[in-house]
C-alpha cells in the first residue's frame, strides 16, 4: 500500500509517477474521500468522548431524576454514534479499496516506457560460437530422455511436463549449488507454503492487479458457498513476505531468507508464446531470495541481491545481460526491477532468467511489518530476487552446453552433485 501522506503532500507529482507505470489515479477523488473519512472519524471520536464523560456523570449521579435525564440524553448520543460509525465504516472501506488499486510508484532510476524499453546495463560472458547447428532444449530433452511434455499434456494439459533422469539430478544439483552460496552469505533457507489465504496475495500486491494469473483452489460456487479462500502462489515471495506479517522486527537488519517452493502461474496473456518445451510453464520449482531491510539501505541491498544472482550465473558459465526494466513493465509492488537475461542459442537472443525487485515499503505497509528505528517504529523495505528458476535454468544449460552428438555437458559447478560430466544422448 502506498504512503498516502506522500500523495497528499504532492498529489500531482505522485499521480505523474503512477502514470509512468501505466496506472491512473484520480487524486482529487482520493483527497475528497480522505477528507470525508477524517471528518467522520472526528465526529465519531467526539461522540465517544461525550459518551464516556456522560457515563462517568451517570455513575456518579445521586439524584434519580438527574440520572434518568442523563440516560435519556445518552440514547440520542448512542444513536448518532451508531449512525456515524456506520458511515465511517463505509467511507473507510471505499477509501481502502481505492488505495489497494494504486501501484507502488516507480523509482526515478526506472526508465520510461513499457516491455520493449528496458535499458541494458551490462553484458557478461562470451556467447558460444557453435561449430554445428544447435538444437533447441526440447529436442535435446528428447534425445537425452530428460523431458516428456507429451505425457505432461495428457495428464494436466498444455504447459505441463515430466522431468526425467539427469534432468531431475540437475534440478536438485542446482538447488544444492545455490543454497551453498546463499547460506555462506547469511541467508536462512526455508521451504514455504504454496497455498495462502487471499489476504496474503493482497498484502504482497499480487491482488487485485495480478489475480488473473493466480490459481484459486476450490473457489466458492453454488455447491460450495464458502470456498477454501486458498490460492496457489506463483512465487515464494508471498509466504516469505507474510512470515513477518503484523510483527515489529527486533535485532539487526537485513533479515535475509531463501525460500524453496513449487510455483504455479496461469500465464494469462501468453497464448501462443513459448508453447514448445519448458521455458514457459504452469508449474515449476524456484529458489527465491527475500530481504527485510532498513529503508536507508534498501538500494544497497538491491545491488547486493543482483550481485548474488550474477555470481550464480557466472559460476555456471552462462552468458547474460543485466537490464533495467522500464516503469511501464513493472509489477504493482516493485519500485525498480533488474532482470538478468540469459543467452538462448537457438533463439539468438537473451531471455529473462531472473529478476530482482525493490518493493520499498509497499508490501510492508499492507502486511504491517515494522522495525524499531532511531525515531521509533517504522516500516521496513522488502526486496526479492530469483536465485534459481529451475525450468528456465535447465533450458539455458541444455542449449549452451549441448554437444554435437545431442549430448549435454554438465557445468563444472554442478558435477559433484550430479556425479557425471556429460549427459549422453540416448536416442
């Protein structure tokens, strides 16, 4: 949730920032709603004060007639109080709903524009010059008996798959490899819930704007009036945020976690994109970094998380570039996002592999996460960054490490966990 005082103090600049992100807010309407809410709150507080003072007088009244008169007067006050409390509840609900629709304004360092306007910051690693025509990851997966999408579709529909043989070993090797790096840097490893209540999706900013991409479990219907109020998460960012919901953090910041979870995404709007193989799927495993940080140090923390992502890719020997995502392509919670895009040889282009976002105090305000600072309690900043998105990482390894005969070399950093150097072609 936004800091409304920032909007109130400079409404036009705030609206312009939200517009850069592709959002639109009526600041005049919001200010009017806030004025109405404040006025009603003042009336409610005054009536409650009057009621409390009268109750003291009634309790101390010796004269029965005076006591009866005071009680009768208080019936009118009680009626007025109930009326204004109901008005206040409606005004507060309307005001809160408007606030929930407003995204976190982008940082000034996020470039203008949309999906095609990201700015390349740097490119790292040599792009391999193949002496043969490279095969795509789906063909390699078939040759080496690593991926079965045909049976995945049979069981669950499009964008589902089975991983087999060394692909399974590679996934677990990637997890061990990344966890070793992250634990050495002070991250606490966690396995998180993948089913969460709606309040968790709202608190992290995925609702209402991203609801179309989230799977709902057993929603309410004519045969199930209540439903389960549970949603499958698209990232462990959600349960990691909520780990400290409604808390005042004690001790030193930052608090860093890395969460393992299976992730689920509808991929709404991706019809016809990446339908072959496992680059864009509905279910995948992921390691996600998360940090609760002192606001004064959150941009240093953002740079640190990106550096960890780059260290992982460099140790795996994958060529990539870092890009600063344009304001119009940022999700609702993020003030800034850096993506690392890996080179995919058969597509002859870089594709998104990881992202790292600074959500400033947007999620912390919604989830009520604070810390004790020098001037009292204040909201933390929350940051998240992909450590390993398994299926996309497998795609990158298969294609960049493929051999002329259809086999796949295993990156040296993973060999101690896989137990071999090469995945042999089997077909």
